[in-house]
C-alpha cells in the first residue's frame, strides 16, 4: 500500500519533467524543502496545475514513490494575487524565493523558516509602495535564523562597542569593524557603513518584517542597506 502524507507548502519552483509531468520544489513546515513530481500537470485538462503555481501556498497530499515522491492532490490556500498582478512584486518575490531555494537544503525542517517565508509573501502581497527593501530584510532575517546573524553592536576585532561614526562592515567575518581596527587590507571585503545604516540593520534583525515596511528610509540609505545585505549574502552563501 502507498504511504501518503499531508502538508501545507509554499511552492518555490516548478520545472518540466518528462513529457507531461512537472518537478516541484516546495517548502513545508514539518519536512522543510521537498521535491515532488506532479503527474500530468502539463495536460490541458489537469486539475492539479492551478493549485501548484510557484509563489503560492497549497495543501498537498504526497505519495511516497520508489525513486521520487508524487503529488496525489493539491488545494490552493493562498495564491497571493497582489503579488501576481504586479510585475515589480513578482520580481521581488521571484528574487527572494530563488535565493531562499539556493540557501535552503533539502530535508532540514524548521517551522520558523516556513513562517518567515509565509510572512514575507503576505506582507509583499498587501504592500503599498514601500516594499523595495522588503526582500533584503527578508534575506537578512533568513540568514540570521540560519546562523549567519551579523554582529552589529561591538567591533569584531577589539570587541569594544562601536561609536556612531566611521565604522565598516566586514563581509567575510559578518559584522562591524571600528575605524581603529580597520587596516584596509582586504578592501573588497570591507564596506563603509553609516550610523543610520547600522540602525536599519539592527532593526531588521530584531523586528517583525511588517514593521520594516513602515520605516521611512531616504534613497541614499536604501542603496547602502541593499548593497550591504546583498553583498553579505553573496559573500557568505552562494
Ligand atoms: Zn575595533
């Protein structure tokens, strides 16, 4: 007899697989990242296809197979229409999910990671205009939960609390370096960071994501924060 299991899951990616099938990458609260094959979803009459769109949350019944597990049934819970009807939001969600999918390995379940991803998509779905930094804050929170939390209070070298001005962010060590300790040896790995930049990163690590969309951040600071978070992520996790 086939063994089955039920789970909620966010659909991260859908790739063609054999003639009529698709291979889906999903993230579930109890099993983490899973890969399932959906049979016949490329046929016109497929009832499954509409419930398995990437960037949506569905209730899935999976069937264990000898080589791969299959999707027995799927019912859409949330399809995030607010994201799907806005090209900029689709791009933001697509970028975040691609990075998420690269970082997260199969078979490591963590319900708090599932909740963070769901929260990110719900906030982006309902967001007005102020969401340009949301995917970066999501990535920073994700990294923090995965053990890459940056040091944002004390200098990584001398361990003293940093003063407000003239600090640097060390991409390789993951945190702040004060002016006295920065010897300019590895310029590529060291980025200057303003005191407002430090404040925004501290808030992003500590606060709920929905609070971050209420912050008013001027353009120069936006660019600084984007650059530090994306460089940090690329440096630490490829
Ligand atoms: Zn120092």
